[in-house]
């Protein structure tokens, strides 16, 4: 099973020459996470699409910050998961708060060791 991605319309992911377009590593990870959770039956794809459309529409009605399709994608994923399992709301909030305190550009696990890699 694979996610039935919209080709056009408000829920369609950015593409370049027909290929999905990611401008930062976190975008492809957010995309992959949503698809993997869908494939694991964590939520119904139409529910996710509606959450994504709602997030995009809300931003268009009152733009806040720079446009980021995948920021809306990730927020929609959180919306769907929290509706599916309300206990996730607190866990997601705690994780988001922890990530928000990280140094910009810090894109790896703080506890990972780079020993033996010449650093």
C-alpha cells in the first residue's frame, strides 16, 4: 500500500519535473513519516488530506511567517494523530518543546557519538 498523493490541488506536495521536491532534509523525513504511519494504518489518508487542506487554508486566510508546505504537512500529521490518539497531544507537545530549544542547524541526535569518524 502506498499513500494516494494528490497530483494537484491544495494538498498536492511540491514537485519539480514530476518528482517530489524537498528543500531540506527534515521535509523528506516528515513526508516519509506520514507515509509510513499511513501504511501502518495509523490514520486514514482522506483524514490527513483534509487536515492538510485545513492547515493550508488557515495560513492563506491569515499568513503567519514564511510559507512552508511541509510545515503544514507536519502540523496536519499532528492534527490527525492527536485526533486518533488524544494521549499523543501531550507527548508531541513535549517533544516539540525539546526540539525548539536545540541550536539552529543541529540536525542529529544529541546523544549520538561521532567517535571513530575523524571528528
